[in-house]
């Protein structure tokens, strides 16, 4: 587990949707290590369910000065790391291309946040998503 000061150093900025937030981690890692980092810190690699969320990640990237990040989509019939479902995809033509050991990342700049597949062992910064805790109070007599 990271100390708070190290965690604050690694995490650049958070953007959120209700009950969730995206966190840009500015440390280079391969996809598996990025996933492990997110999970160790009670998060997961980001799932992008709609264009507005893709735009939030682009904004994080712009603010953080990064051009490419890992997100949670991976090739196993292209599923999300957190096992959620969504039909939203934002592939850059002619993606997806790679057939082995490919995951996905968001690219900003010239292709406007569209996705490309890259080998899992490539090192990029990454975006975790964190669910906000909801407390349920129960009255016990």
C-alpha cells in the first residue's frame, strides 16, 4: 500500500461522474502492473461507458500533459477490467488490429481521444476509476 505522500505524488488529478471518479496516475507501467496498482489501491483501470467519460479522460490527459494512457479494456472478446458491460467503443480507424497480447489505450491529440490497441508489455501512464463509498446506516435495537 502506498503512503499518502507517495499516492499524492503519483496521482495528478481526478475527474468524476456521480459515485465514480477517474484518476490519472503519472507513472509508466505495463497494462498488468497498472491494473494491479489500481486494484491494490481499491480501484480498477477505467471503464469508459460513453463519449462524455472518454472526454473526461481526455481532459485529464490534457491537464496532466500526457498523450497516451492505459484504460481497462482488454482483449478477451474485448471486455472491461472491472467486468462491467458497455457497447461504447471509440476505435481509431483501422483499429483494433493486433491479434496477440493487446490491450487498449486512449490517445489524445491528432486522433481526438480515439483508441488504439497496443501490446500489454508497453509502458504508459494510466487512468484508474474509483467508486465513491456509500454508507448505509442500520438502526439496531
